[in-house]
C-alpha cells in the first residue's frame, strides 16, 4: 500500500511539472518598464499584461530578494531596503513563459520639488506624424516620470484633448481617455472642444458607467455656469485635491469666458462661462482654508496673459503657485514677477503634443511654501524617442477606426495650404448643397492639417484632421441684400463669389433676388443674426467632412490626383 501511494504521488508530481514547466505557444507578457527605481518604503504596481493568448491566463510573481523588495499576488512591489532585486513575472500554468524586471531600491529622501507636466490642445494626435510625437511616445515619457519620481510628479491637461484626429474623434475621445488613464493623469480642465459632442460627450466619462468609458481623473470646470440651475453646473467639478509626500495640492480648472462662441450654440444655450478671476479667488480660498492645501495650481483653457499680473498679486488665502494655459496653441514658459515673493510660473505647450509643459516648484520642507520656480517646454519629437507597449496595446484595441483613418483617397497633385483650402472647402460645400454659394468659417479648417505636400498620399485621416468636427450641411434661401450683409461678417465664401465686386460667377448680385446658399450648422447657429431672415432652411444629415472627402475622390477620379481647381459647376 505504501509503494502504491508513493507511485501515485510521483505520477501527480510529474503531471504537475508537465503542466507548469512549459512555454505557452503564443502568449507573451509585456510590462511598461524593465527597470524601476524606488526609494525605501515606496511601492509600485506592475502593469503587466498577457497578449497573444486566446483565453485569460493568470500571472504569478516572485522576487529574488524579499529583504530588498517584496511583490504581492496582485503585482504590488514594496521597497524594503537599499539594494537590487529581480522580479519575475510568469504565467501560472506555463511557468517558462516569463519576463524579468529589475528593481533598484534607493535611500528614502524627503522630496522638496514638484514637477508639474502639462499637455494642452492635444486634439487627438494619437500617432507619430512629422513633428508630432504621438500618444505612445508621450505616454512613455510621462509614465517614466511617474515611475521614477512618484512623489514629485503631477500630470495635468489644460483641455481640448479629444477632437482633432480621425481615430480619436471616431471613438469620441475614448482612445485618448484610455491612454490618459493608463498614464495616470491627475486632472484635466474641460476645453471648448470637449463640448463638440454636446454635454453628453463629457458626461459619459464621469457618469460612473464603465461600459461607456470612464475617466480615472477628474474633469474640471470651476466657471461652467448652468443657467437653468442658477449656479455651477452640477456635473462640473471645480477643483481636485491630491497629495505628493506630505504636501497637499489643490488644482482648479477653468475655461475662457468667450469660448461659448466657439461651441455649437445649441449645445451650450443653457451655459455661461463666468469670470475667471472671481472663480480663482473663490476656489483658492476654499482650497487654502477648507481643504488645507499647501499649494494651488490653476489650469485655464485660455491664454491668461492679460490677467497673469492680477493672479501673481493675489496673496494670503488667495495665493496661486502656478498657472497652466491652453486654447491659443501658443507655446511659452515664463514667470510673472510678484510684488513680494517668488515669481508666478506659467506655461502653454503649443498643440498636438508637440511639447510637454513643465513647471518645477521647489518647496521648503518645513513651511511647505514655494521658494523657487522654473518653467520650460519640452519638445517631444526629440525628447520622447521610445514608444510604450502599454499605450500601443490600447491603440491596437481600435482596429476599425484605424482602418477608416487609413483609407486612401488619392495623391496630392500640388502643395496645399490652409488659405486656399478654405476657399476649396466652401466651394465643395456649395456643390454638395446644390447651391450657388458656399459659406464657412475659417476656423473650421484646421491649421494643423497643413501643408499637404505635392505627391503625398491623402487619406481620410488627412481630411479628418483638416475638418474634424461633425458639422452638418445646411441649405437655405437668402436675398442679395442679406448676402451683402454677410460679406461684412468675416466668413469665407466659395471660389465663384467676389465679395468686393458683389458678383457670383461674374454676374452682379441683385439685392431683391433670392439665392440658394449652403453653409454648416455651426455657422448657421453661431452667426444666427446674419441668417435670421433666410427661408426654406434645411438642416441635412450630411457631414461637411464627408462632403470634402467626396470632393477629393471625385477630383482624383477626374484628374488622376487631388488638385484645388475643379470648377463649381462641372
């Protein structure tokens, strides 16, 4: 009986070894960092993932030196003492499928600096493109900062993160939110383009429903006033509070007061963006007195140059330590002097991820007051050379949207610049709307899409970048006198219109005569005073962007390449 028992035990052990001591035929384990630096008593959660597996596979972890660093079953590493330990991550049932990372544990120190890294007006610039580094390289850089300096690093977006590229816009910002969650952003200020899919497009990220994407960071709007509620919009969070080491930091998010006119009027008819300075003073006082914050950062989706001196001179319970800007796509990093004390640092980091803003605050560890500051912009194309496997995996979760963006429409037959493309777009709109005249706003054609060089392949993604908004085609009848008034509006017109000589196709416009006009819903609503007397108004379901793509295809079919010269009535 004893021999039978031993025999069965041997068989069991052989079976167990045969199950676990194998390499999985396809699965791989990926991590975002192969080398991790921690201080004693710091922790780090491994973001290990299994790819290329047809079914869910469990991970296990072990450390080479429990005295230096421990690792829990959920991948949480805790640094114990100075030294180096190797953490092995392996498949529980296929133990030879593994990866090893190195953990370097350093002496515990008291942090006396805060590094605030910022992005603004990213506009969904997901992929590497000319001087745009893309979210994977930017993400890798920021993840490294958070990993290596977890008690010193703060990540803040100053708004307009989603709308702008085909892949990001087709996912309604979902891809960018996924990436921002993985990177670990601490806060995001709501910008005007976050309203491009209506308020519902914002609410989906903060409604507590993971099935429609959730932001793991707060979306801030301290001056988004809802008229029907007679106060701050209930969904708009004015500020957030975070800690780094023993320093408590408050972050306030604001929009520019005039940005309502940059949003489709029907989307924000119940909203106002109220005075920035009033909101700054209101919530800074709350953060200092009620939230017991040591540091206050103000993130404004606007260029605050006109009021930076006012912000700098706020003192006591209204004191602001740093300002982050956005909206104007400028890049600057500077300091505003104060009457007494350390200057106010402020930064705006361009657009489309070309730069990462960085503000460094040096803090007295005893008083927790800022004693020195610096501000700079980091050029991403040269400073972010490496992609993140974690972010790449997120991007690869959207193959259908990527395929749509990569659809080839043709080849450019000339160098194409924004100014002439505006006229071309208005002309294409007139054709789409079977109208005598096309009218658009110049801001609807985005500068970041240009130049498109002669001989380059033109994809649907290019057209999306040129016109990312989901503006619909609107047609109506207007009299010549109404058109004369429109000529003073600053709007742009199709190629066949001469606003100076008041002609269409070389024929004088008659004040009392009726003309067929095509425009887009943004222009129709936001320039309503010019269109109020129009008749036979039809708001179609046709997207202006698709109209442009169709025009490129038609020109390529007719001429072999895309030129901006196809006549309006051909």
